[in-house]
């Protein structure tokens, strides 16, 4: 089979890597791809951007592409799936309407309230004065969210009502996120640890993947500004198989049934960002695609053929596949360029990728490009180093051993990915899968998003700033 993969980040490199293992695969074209996908066997970069729908459709026709797979949210929200289907081409991902679950937080919130999916209460506003009147009636500081796509940075967590008012002003009046913030949600702030649950969906049914933990803040201990994600690990120790079944029943099933009933069946990956509150899991947000870097951590755990699963999603026959997952854990550490997330310093040479791979790690490239045989920094999140092992702790040790081999000037990464864990998380995934943990809630000593980092058994040295 010939595939066209749309996107150019670490997630797409991980997808290309996993798809290239399929026996049925002949070739993957990646549009636009990156310095890593350029070098993958059976893989070839194509000089087309994700928003060039007409050119992508022409390419798919010209090269007799059997399946197009879309990585990022923007083309999905903009209707790439509808455009390909109108051209009679097979594509993996939700339609424009279904992708509004991510494209419009207002739409997602209305859907959840309509279908009884647990989530925080929220009101949406386009007018600053109305939003202020609402804020004055609240007795707890809310979360302020831009309704549209804001590259993962549209959720603001003010500590005071005054800061909440400033946040609303920044979005509605200053247009900090442009059109993404013309509608603002003022949302009840939920408490508890967060977890990401992703599912393959075929319009009617879904199959959950191992739950993952995502690290969004820039610095260790969850400090610093929000980023698009600087690390992940899977499986999360915070959910038992019973809780995952409950999440499937109370969250994924009503969303799939609701969208199907409204004529927008959801086919693709649905990602639920959840908070484990005292009353049970509640949805913080939906994404309409694989997470980045969650994909880098989850996909290496998939033993089965990913291509078969994606094809079953597009055909509406998910009941015919049973994905097998390795009884292992994976930790993914993102290395970012200097200045990220505000700016990024590009054009700097990257050393040591092959050495990191020789340690057994997978390096998924993102903000990189090849020039004259050299690998250069070309974006904010530069690459992700992933390792698998029997436990999260062991996988983290291996991932950081890989990270230490990679050098580029100004490299930044967190040193606590897969390490800032509750004590119970050090259990092997086999034990977790057997459901040894009886609590239905996270241990009480969990404070905030994650507990205080455990001291690493071996102190970790950040990479040298200059190669
Ligand atoms: N890692 C969060 C996201 O992909 O949106």
C-alpha cells in the first residue's frame, strides 16, 4: 500500500516509523515531513504543506495513494477529510464537523452538556463587558480558555479574579490568540491529576489506547509557561483497567453516539484530556488526533499492525481488529530549541542522533532539516527521544541516557519526565494491568498535577549547551 502522511512533527515521524513496519506497506510520502522522515526507509518527503488540500489531492491521485493519514489538528479542523472524501480518496481522520470537538471548545462543551459527559461548567462570551459581569458573580477563580485552536496554549490558569479579568481582556480585547480567542470560555476549575486517553474510532465503536501522562510546562516540577508538550509516558499508573472501561462508557461512547446521531460520525483518533476529580474523570478538552508527544510514547507499545487498525477505522470495521499492546512502558523526552516556546533559535547543527539511537532509543525528529549532510534545528520542539522498558522508571533512565548523547547549542529539556511519579507508578506495567491497585482515585498524596519529583537514583546532567 502507498500512504500519504500529512504533517511534519515528532508525532508524524513516530507514525511514519510505526506504519513503515507494516508488511502491507510499499511507500510513505510525508508532506512536508522533517529531517527524520527524510531518512526513514520506505519514506520520502514531499514539498507540500498540510494546508495545500488541492495539491495534496492531486498528489494522492497521481501517486495512486491508498490511504492518507493526517497528523495535525489544523487541516482536520479546516476540512481536509471532507475535501479528500469529495475527491473519492480514502483518508484517516475526522470530518470537519467532528473535528470541531477540538476546533471549537464552545462546540465541545455544548456537546458534552447535551450528552451528559462529565466536564466542568462553563459559559462562553464574545463580549468583554458580559464576561466581566459573569466573572463578578463567581465565587471561585475560573479557567479562561480561547475557544479556537491556539497551538495548545489557549488555556489560561489565573490565580486570582483580577488575573482572570486580565486573561479575558488579553483574549477578547488584545486578541492575544487572534481569531482563536474571539470566543472565550469561562470555565469551572476542576482539581485532580490529569491523564490523556486516546482512542481509535470508526464512527460507532472505539478502542482505547494505553493512557498517557503529558508534561505541558516548560520546566521541571511543572513550572514555567505552557508548551505544546515537552514529554510524555505511557501507560499512566493513574488508571486501572476498570477506570478505563468507565471512561469508555461515560465519555467516549456518548460522544461517538451523539456525533453519529447528528450526522457527523467520528472516524480517527479521539484524544480526551481528563482530570481525575473526586467525583470521577471529567473532560478538560478533546483533541481530534494523536497527541504530540503522546504518540511518540504510545505507538512503540503497539505490537499490532497500525495500518490495519487505521484502515478498520476508515472502513467502520473496528470490531474486526484487536490491537495488542506490549506489557511495557515508554518514556518520551522532548528536546527544544533555545527560546522555546516564545521564539526559537534555528540553523544550529544537531549532533549525536545516531549515538542516541545506538543506545536503543528512538529519536523522532520534529523541528529539524537536513542541509548538506548536516542536521539543523528548524523549529521549537526539535526532537523527541523515546525509550521502552519494563517500568516507567527504567524507560526514563534509558530515555535520558539517549538524551545525553544529543547536543545542540541552547538545547532545553525537562529532566523529570517519567520521574515525577507517585510511588505506586514504579510498579511494572504487568502488575498495573492485573489491576493490583484497588483505589478508584489517585493516592491522596498527589498534590497538583503531579506529586513532588522523586529524587532520581542517578543525578541527571543537562546536555552541554554547545556541541
Ligand atoms: N500533547 C498535547 C497535544 O498534543 O495537544
